[in-house]
C-alpha cells in the first residue's frame, strides 16, 4: 500500500500522469490561495503581509510540491521502463550544472536575470515531452 502512496514501485501511465499533474496544479493553487488568505486574516489592520509572516508555510508548501512532483515523475519513468534512480539523478545533475554554468558565465544565460541556459531549457522540454508522450513498456 505504501508503495503506491510514495511511488516506490508504482507505475503511472501517460493519461494518469497528465491528469495527476493537472490535479496537483489545482491543489497547489488552492494551497497558495489558502496561505495568502490565512496570512491576511491574521495580520493586524493597517499592516501589510510580509514574507516573514509566511516563510515557514510557504517553505512547507514548496517542499510538498517538489516531493509530489518528483514522485509522479519517478512513477512515470518507471512505467516507461527506465530506472528512475538513474534518470532522475541525471536530470537533477544536468539542471544543477546548467544553473552553475549560467551563474558563473552570465553570457550563456537565457536572459540577464535568468539562472539557466538554452541547453538546460531544451533538456527540460525533452524530458517533459518524454514523460507526457513516451509509451509505456510492457514489462
């Protein structure tokens, strides 16, 4: 049962992955709305909502979003027939190296205030396309 909850050995087809991503987006929009509304309710009249008031709830929401997103991607990679440990680690390594290159060599960054290069953007686009459109394996 916990394998399905945490995605340890679960497989997720294309349509279910797509629908789960849409559902996650809707849920996270609701969570963000609830955080802002909660913050505006609990502040005194006349003062403004600051990041210090919402820092821990926002960090918790970000951690939850990242965890669920990585679990969904790992389940989809497993359904394709690839080893999620290798694929996800390689994907994270490419993204981290891309950010480091964009920070150290700003001329290679996409824009002045952007922390990524065109290579990292293309890798993310290809991986997103693979997760959405690559057929499931029979194994």
